């Protein structure tokens, strides 16, 4: 293993340990419930936004299909 790869692995390990320690600290803190609630609220909002955008995209596709069908019908006439 080259020294460059060894350094990258060591830095990744240190970064992972730091993230793990931070998560452990917050989950053991007094604000644990507040943090979990905020995460759940954010995930719920993200889910709703995705569903709304998916619905809008489906409506747009259906609209474009309808326009194409109408245009094709008019051109054939």
C-alpha cells in the first residue's frame, strides 16, 4: 500500500470516528428528542415535496401526451 493511500484511509477513519462521536453525543444529550423530531419533520417534508413534484410531473406528461394526440389528429385530418 502506498503512503498516499494509507494517509487517505487514516483520514477517512478519523473523520468517521468524529462523525460517530458527534452522533453519539447528540443522541445522548438532553436535546435527543428535539433532534429526532426535527429529523422526522424534515424527512416528512421532503417526502411530501417529492410526492407533490411527482404528481406535477405526471400531470405534465399527461398534458403533453394529450397535446401530441390532438396535434397528430389535426395533422391527419
